[in-house]
C-alpha cells in the first residue's frame, strides 16, 4: 500500500489570510493522515506568476512538510494558455523549476508509475509544447505494464473527451484528443487534477478522473454543467495497492442543511 495526499490550488501569499487559514488546515490533515508522498497539482501561489516573494514563501512552506512532496505548475504559477494567453514564457517556467525542482517528473510507487506533467503548455503551439508531449509519451512508455496515475493542473475535459468547450476550465480542445489517445494507448488508470477549486470524480473509458478542491478558505468556484458541486476546501487521500486505487475526499468543513 502507498498513500498519496493530493492537494491543489493553495494560492499562497504570506499576507493572504484566507489561503493561510486553509493551508494550516491542510498541514494538520497531512500530519494526521501520514502519507508517503504529497503531490501538489498547481496554483501554488496566489495570482502573480512573476512574484518571486510569493514563490519563495510557498517553497518554504512546502519544505516544512514532514513528508516528501512533488509539484507541477498551474496557471497562477507560470501563466495561462489558450484561450487566455496570459504570458507563459520560458523565463517563468525556468524560475518555477529553479524554485520547486522540476515542472514535470515521474516516480515509481511500488506497483504504480506516477507522472506529473506540465499541461499548462498544451495548446500553445510552441516548441516547448512539442517537447512536453514527447516527454510525456516517453514517460508513459516506461510503465512497462504498470498502472499509471497522471497528475496535471487543469482537467483533461469537463464532461467527455469530445467536449468542445473553449473556456479555461480544462486544457484546450485541440489538445484533448491527443492526450486521451495517449491515456488509452498506455493504460492510464487515474488522472488527478485541480484548477476548478471543487472536488469531483468522473469515470470515462475505464479512467478515474479526480479533481482536488482548493485548500483556501476564501476561494470557491462551480463548473457547469456538472451538478451537485462540492466547492468545499479540502484535500484528497489516495491509496494505491498492487493494481487497484481508492480515494476519499477530506473536507476541512462539513456541509450543513443550509449549505
């Protein structure tokens, strides 16, 4: 058994009380669950990708976790792609890697292969995007029959791989088919993402897609057209067995009848 805590969208800034209150709850929950690994799927800092002070603060907070951790970037960390075009550039990507160690990675966790990809590059139409796709396919090819869990910031889609939604809730439509073809070809069983600040689970083509919520006390969003949203701050506990996977949502608050 291997336990992973999946967190996302912490939006850390030393002066931002809402994110710090939620982060304190996350630290306590992580300590209580005693995971083998913490994976953060991006939007580590509040809202300024080029704010070095925010990144230094966030990096220090992660370093204080008494457990191994890995991160991948979100739009608040390195900028956004289509349709927003919020200045993703090589400098921000390199700064992220210098601060946190990498923008993509692979890790063997017993019988599973876990991959973190910088999906913020998808849809840019740049050489860096091409390199990321090539890196991802090579990483997937090393699984050698192991089940794969893929971690990324934005969801691969909102409802189905054929979504034509052109907003920023998921990766760009032009990238969805390519990603899903790789997922099917290489036997990805789990996709873990964040971005939308709500806990959600989808099952498509034998793949379980888990959306982690924000940890922040002040941020909530609802993603149409999905019903019964759970926009509570919290985290996701994942248990990986030999060839099976289970998870549970760990909210920081309980919903009441008036919620």
